[in-house]
C-alpha cells in the first residue's frame, strides 16, 4: 500500500508539474499574471492588505507604460500613421499596407548662363499595397519639359529596413546642355571673350524612350544620426539599346529628429562604356524638415555633372528643387 501511495503521489506531482509548465509556457503575459496571482494569495495568507495593495499598484504601473510608451519599432516595423517616426532614419524603407505618401515639387535651372529661365515640376507617390511591399509612381520634368519621365513600379523588402528590391517602368527623355562651339553663339566673359566649350544656357531635347530601372535600395544605420545609403538605382534596361550602369551612393545624417541632410551621387555609364567621355556624375544635397508624422518640407540642390569634360566646371550646370511631402492612411 505504501509503494502504491508513493506511486500515486509521484504521478500526481508529475501531472501537476507538466500542467504548470504548459500554463506558464503558453505566453509571457500568462506567466506574469500567474506571478501576480501568487503574490496576491501570499499577501492574503499573511493576513495583511499591503501585499494585495502592492500588487494592484504594479498592475497600474504597467498599463500607462503600454499606453504612453511607444517602442522605436512596432512589430515587424509596421508603423501606422499615428506611430510613424518623425526622424527620417527611423522610417522604414517601405510603407505599411494602407499608408500613402505624396510628394509635390517645383524646380528651377540655376546655371550661371540660364538661371531661372526654365522650370520643372514633379508629382510622385508611394502606396503600401502589402506590408513591406510598396507601389511607386510619378511624373518628373525639368527645363520646361525638355526633360521628363513618367514611371510606375514596385519596391519590396528583402531584409527589413536594410535591403530592398526596386523595379520601375519609365517612359520619357533626357535633356542635355548645349555647349559652345565655333558654329554656336557663345556666352562672353567679363573681358568680352567667347567662353568656348562652356554651356550656352540652352538645353536640347533627347530622344523619347522606354526603360526599366532596377535598384537594390540599401541603408545601413550606423548610429541614429548617420547612415550609409546606396543603390537606389543600379541598372537601367533600355528598350532601344544596351543597358546603362547607374549605381548611387550617399550618406544620410539626422542631427536632430526633425531635420535630415542627405548627400548622394550617381555614376551614369551609358551602354556600360567606361571610357571618360561616356559617363556623368550628378550629385545632390537634400535638406528636409519634418514638423510631424504627416508632413515634410525640403529642398534639393543638384550639380548635373561633377565630372564634366575639359573646359567646363562642375558647377556650370545646376538645378534647385523645392518640395512638400505628406502621408495619409490608417
């Protein structure tokens, strides 16, 4: 009988132990709740109300932290409009499903020979079709529509907030600065000499064409105030010619939450020809101010080619763009 009683007690203890493990292992919150209950019961056994009062205070402290405290990243980075970060470097590369972002801008040619003689507008949008899958679309133009592009595409996360894949179909044309030659009217310097080899201030239309732009947007946030950004663009597939190589690289800084500064450049090698006469390097500095989660304002200053041909300066051709950006959705 004694051995049977011991066996029965052993089986009962084993079943209670397994049940306790299953109960506490279900969720972390269940474990915490069990501890609170045990503490309350213990206070009752001691015959005092202080233990129960402390337990109530503990529960009361947890609830305000959940309501008032906002984690830096929500589950999976799925920010809603209410929790969307003001700090740009805390924003995910893609939008959460249901979020929409629109950007409108106006730009001016501020080159030395043609300042404010031509303008450009842009209207661009991003929409979260799925969590971490964003649609892209827009219209951009410059130099009084001598250069323009209409595009639509998709960007999807490969590694959340680190690496994406982007592909967009684009139709449009590029413009090029007319350069002074003996057969073209040349601008004069202060001494009345012709500036041979310099831009005349006139822009020439390029050919219309269809393209597919492919990139792997990458952002490595070394600190909350600084990050490396790269490969927003990598390759352009031309429907009427060979592909172009156009990788981008830059640095993004966020000295204070509401202010960000980004400097980036793009290497454009037409038809993958690496000879000096076949590539350009546009570079842009962007300053953006974000007063709240829904609204941004900023400006971009671009040198159209920081590695120009001999006889030109990198600052001869430049463009200034002002923009506003807002978000809406859930």
